[in-house]
C-alpha cells in the first residue's frame, strides 16, 4: 500500500463535501427531537429531496431552484408525518418507518423519467484571496455555497436553542409537553414547525447528494445516509456543534476508505465500504450504554401529546 499516493489536502476538502448531506439532515432532526418528536423518516425525506431537487434543477438549470424545491419536498413529506403523529396521535416510530418506505417508493416513481439524465454543474464560490491561502485555501475555501450554508445552519440552530426565547420554549416542549401546555404554549404548533424545519433540512441534504456529490438521479442513492443522520443526533447528545463534528468524522471515514482502496490496501472492498457504518454502530452502542438520561435526551422524546391529558 502506497500512502504517498493520497493527497491529504484533497482528502480533507472531500471530507467536508461528504459530510454536508448528513450534517444537514442531522441538524434538522436534532431540532425535531429537541421538541420531543422522534421522526425516523429522515431517509425518506432525504430521497424525496434528492429527486425534487434534481428534477427542478435539471428543468431550470438553477441549483438554487433545485435546493428550494428539495426543501419544499422534504417539508411537505414531513407534514404528512406531523399530521399523523401530532393530530391523529399515531405511533411515532411506526409512522417514521412508514414515511421512509413511502419516500423510497415515491421517489422511485417520480424519478423514472430522470434516470440517466446528467445533472447541472454547481460551481464553487469565488472567495478570492482566501482560496489561494496555503493549506487552508484548498481545504476550507474552495467549496460550493451549500457547504457554508450547512455550517451557518448549525450556528443558527445553536444560537436559537441556547440564546433565544423561542429556543427555550421549544426545549421546554421537549422536556415536558404537559408543563409547556399548562403555561399556555401551543405544543402541537411548535412541534409541527420543528418537524417542517427538520423535513426541509433533510430535503436539502438529499438534494446535495443528487446535485453535487453524485450529479445525477439514481434510485435509492441516499444509501442509508438518513439513518446515519439519526445516529449522529444521539452521538452528539442533542448538541448542534457535536453534530457538526460527528458528520465530519463520518465524512472523513467515508472518503478515507475510498482513498485506501485507491492506495492498494489489501483488504476486501466490501469491508472498507462498510467500515464507516460499523464504526458508527460501535460508537452508538458505547454511548447508549450510559443510559438515555445521561446522554441528555429530551425527557418526552417520542411521547404522544394530547391537550386533554
């Protein structure tokens, strides 16, 4: 194996690109879960966002339109989950799993006419002198806009949850929906807004896959990214900046295994391909052994709320 053939600066830059889809989906799911809702339909919302974004961008030639369509598609699908769980009081786990299955089938149906179609070109931002900086330039300042938007969303969520009245109310709903209701807060409305935000972020993550990472539409192209995003929220102990770190770690593992294959590592390709997922599972097992309360999970996560309770 020849490690000298690996361009480590390119690897670090690729890590940021690989991490962006799961970072977007993960930070959206974090907000949903901080409101006390467990939505396991992230994979379905991501794949729906992928086809909505790809279809809109290929028709208009605009990545911005594609991202907007993806966010709208993911949010619309999340509203189906929201109505079923918040108004009809269906089981959140079962409904989330059904949402994933529905999203996978629905995206395959509407994506039939886009198989084999080449995606549009999404250019990197021109950051001028910053892009020419040694080491830092190629790693940090030669990316498309969505890489920086994802980091800005993480910072915004951190500020919202920790520094604003709205964030305090949302966290109160997640910790005790009955107490929040007694104080006069609209628990269902707050949760619906959080669910819509999570769906929009998942849609953006899916669109990033179909527009930037693999600029084409392929059925099932999310390949478990939504489940990794769900795991990241637990890994991060429901803290925004830890989601960023976890996403970049997973992105780094994904890119590293591809580079190790190219460098001639004498290990079956299948083992390298599954290594990021195995490491994620091991981390979750170790973390979960501490118990839910020790992790800092919202107290009413996954519990059904009814105003008459």
